[in-house]
C-alpha cells in the first residue's frame, strides 16, 4: 500500500538529511508502528505519506513515495485526501470548523459525499470514539484529549484507505487511548485499512503492531521487523520490555498478560522485600524511563544552576504553598469543578489524574489565576491568584501549559530567554543556561516553531523555571517526549522538589506518575474521588496502574527502578 524507495528529506540549509535511506514497504491492512528517539525524523517520514512533505513543509525530497500507486511528489495533499487521512501532533492545527459535529462532517463535504452517507458516518464515528455527548460542543471548550479524539474522528469519517497518525494517544487518558486503539484495530482487521502511526508511549501500542519500523538515529536507515525482534534491539522501549530485559525473559513480553505469565519466579525472589519509595531517590536517582532501561539521570549541573539564585520567599502559611477549599468553577453552562479541596506542601510532587474533561487543567488554571472561582477559596503563597497582578504572581507560581507555544512568542530561543530573564528579574543568561541543560543540541538562533513538541515543552519549562516559582504547575508535560527526554524531565523535577519546590502535574502518563509523584489525586466529573500516596492509589486502580504494578500484583512494585534496586540489594547480601 505504501512504498518508500530510497527516500531522503533535507530541510533548508540543514547540514544533514532529516531522514535518509528509507527503502521499505508498508503492506495493505496492517498496523505499523514507527518508533525511535526524538529528533530522528518520525514526523517527517509520516509527512511524506500525506504529501505534507515537501508540498507544505518545504525541503528537498529525494527518492519516491507512493500510496496505492500515487506518487506524493506529483500529488499534493488535497489530491491525496480521499486516500490518506492524517492527524498530526497538534489537534488545534487540524480543525477547520468550530463545532464537533461540523468538524466530523467537513472532510466528507469536501469530497462531495451524499448527505445520508455523511449523516450515517458521523453517527458511527460519534459512537466509536465516545463523542456522542460532545456533538454540539464548541471545539474551543473541549479538553486536550477530547480534541484529540475529534481530530481522529474527522479523518475516520471519509473512510480513507490509509491512516497516518502522529502521537494519537498522547493527550488521551488510559481508557480513551484503549478505545481509540480498539477502533484502529477494528479498521485494520475488519476493513483492511492500513495504519501507520508514530507513538512515544509504546506501553500502550506495541502489543497491537503487526510490524515496527525503527529509526535508530538522525539520518540512519530504518530497521523493520516484528515487534519482538525490534524491541530486543531498540534504544526506546516500554517498561514491560525493560522488566523483561532485566529478568532475562525469552521471548521478550510486549503486553502485561505475557509478562505476568513469566513473572512468578521474579515475584518469589522479591517476596518479603519492601519497594523503595519512588520519589525518595532525589535528584540523583536513576530513572527507569530515562532510556526505557534505567539510564542515568540528568547531569548534576542543572541542580547547581537552580541553586545559583536564592528562592523567592513564600508569603503566607509556611506549611503549605497552596490551599484550595471547597472550590467550585463554572465554564459557561458546565460545572467544571465541584467542592474541590487540596493542599500542596513544599517539596511535594502531586499527580492529577482522571478522564479527559475531568477538570485537571481547570484546577491548574485556577491555581495560576487564569480562572475565577464560582465558589470556595484558593490561596497560593498567601495570595488570591485571580486578584493578584501577573508580575507579582509569577514569583509564586508558574504554569507550563498543555500547549507550550502559548508561552512562546519571540523569533528565536535566545530572544525567548532574554524576555524570560527580564520578566523574572534574573541575571542575563539564566534562562539560556537552563535551555543548554534541557536542550543541549538546540541552537540559540532556532525559531521556537521549528522545535519538536518535546523541545518546545523543554523551552517553555526553562522559561517558567527562570522565575524559580515555589509552586510549579505542568499540564501534560510528557506529550511528545521519548523515554530519554522523559527521564531528563524526571531528573529536573526531582531536583526542584529536593530544593523545596512543590510540583503539581496534570497527566495521563501513568508511568510518569509512578516514577515521580508522592501523591496521586484522581478527579472525576469535577470532583476529587481519590487522594493518597502514589502506591496506594494507583495499585488499586486498574486504569491508572503502571505496567510493573499490573505485572507484579499483588506486590506493590511500581517501576523497573524499584525492582532493579531490590534485586541488586539481594545480590549484594548473598
């Protein structure tokens, strides 16, 4: 169905191609997973299938890409629209209309389908993706995960032969991600649709793939094979594979079910051993998600950079940086939060979890003063956020939003950092020093729009960290991050917590919560339904339990790091 013939793509005056030596075939009716570290060209490869590369992005495409016989060099994206459906990393860039139902119908209208066909397909897609209750909602009022599902639905309704998806589950809660993947499997198995997708959260996807295409490094030719073989050599792999490598299991498991069958001996070896608390490792602890296998945490120089300026004193109750009591928030006719009470202490890391639309982003927005409460009180650093001037509040609380570009407006990384230094009253070069640690390979002259999703997140994080706020809020901080980048983020946040900063992150990434959070707070329909230590909350929740917890149950192990440490201690004591 899709044929790459010695394909390479070079952008502008880049010294090396973004992808090179791609020569492979994607068969009809298969789900093919594209994996590799950030920056190896996965999005570029996907773009060549839809014709966005080079017709929209520019650059030089060498070689030939054909989809069902059509050459993407001679067919522009609109001439492939009936054949290829594409969803990129940013759903907002995908939308044309303002209302969910209209967006689902737009692609079919463009292709001139009959009204009765359009109506039937819209209803089918609403049911498939659990969007029926949102059909009349303005897209601007949806959560990030809900927008993601609408974007996927809008390319399903025209019934394309090929689906190209870039990070399709990145903004989805675990249940919604399973629903979307179930739909993709149904399309592949029942309708013969060809699905090519790139995804960093391999723990969600790899067990469903028919084939895996590995891009090992920038400009390196891909390696293609069945999932078990590729995961054995891949530099990025999910926790279930990391545990299998650690335990020496053959063949390597790809799913929790496969791993549980071989985990009996491992559970017996660890019986009676108490797991080390995941957040007790501090800034220097090893992270099992740093490379997928427990690579080193970030260099200690970042922690030193964060210590160079004295932390801004926290006004108000020194016991808590934030106190939320009986909070209620309304957005138009929707009651987004109801009777929410929460305290955040210095040095504490809290993961907010829950379904898409549960109120996680609204709670963060209220803490940073962007949303006014309808009832109850919110106090951050002794101040009421929505009544405090932003210039004063920035020294108490900082938010890295779900869309990092909302914080970025300058033409270069250097200009962004200069503005951040000025806003925070920091010494010139403070922000750039943080960027140098988080993004060592990015030039100061790079335009923020030319960064990947993960790189933009790191830049936005550096901008916020420049002000050294005692309370740091992050909304879906691992979207677009591979395991290595996620490991660096874990190291940064642990260093901040060790310095006394409090961190509240809204996330669907159960592996991140298990690795980093002291507490997990679960929201449902605007209310808190669970609040407690991470191991106690996630182990009891099938939806929010990490892979290791499911494999090792009933023992309360959460991460590969914990298992590795316990095995090393047992080995030393022999």
